[in-house]
C-alpha cells in the first residue's frame, strides 16, 4: 500500500509500491494545473485516472473505456486531491468527493502519520516514521519524503521571504 497525507497547504507521500509484484519505488504526488494528487493502491488504474484528469476533457465515457469492464480496477486505488477548494477524493467512476476534513490520508500508513501530525509533528517528519510503523510504506534510498505545497512555500510562509531594505 502506501502513505499519502495532506493538510490544506501541503501533501506528503512515501515511495514504496507493494501491490504490483516485487517492491519498487515511484513518485506518488502529481501536480495537474493548480491541483496536487496523491495515489495509493494499484498503480496502473491510479495512473489511468491521472491521465484522464490530465487530459481535462471530463468525458466519463473516455474514463470508462480506460478501465474497460473491470469494476475491480475502479475500486483498487485511492486518489487524494489538494486544491484551493480543499481536500477531495476521486473514485474510478470519475466522481470527485469533497471532504470537510482539514487533513486526510490514504494508504495503510496514513492513520499513524495523521496521529503524529495531531501531536504537532510536521507532516514530512511524521511521514519519515511511516516505514517504521507500516511495513508497506517506505522512502526510496537516496530520496527524501515527497512534499508538494499547494502554493509556493514563500507564499504559504511569508516569514521565509528575504527581508527587503527600505528605500528612503
């Protein structure tokens, strides 16, 4: 499975894939225009859903053709969206489900990471513990936790902007 967690300002993810045979590592966060998507579950159907979203037609018949007759494929993945509208889940039927939650996670490691975030630990630091807490989550060797901010970090945290000298 995986660990993908989002707050209203950022999304973080691990890299491990355990559902497609041998363990491998992939990028799980994908930006499409002003939205960030995190995927969990079967990667093939999740990438098909991302392709449909990227094409931007919104035509359900195109999405349905991608999945064919396989109803199982439609429910074999989770797609979490972070946008200026908040958090949402997408299903394999092309339905966007807006969430009221200010933070949410998908994948087997998400509950443990969300509990750490609730204790005040920053999301990236909390996610670093997911491989310890969940054997199906992991960070690829030589890589950091995937982290995507909805807005550029400088706009999210104005205190990080360099101080400008006043002109007289």
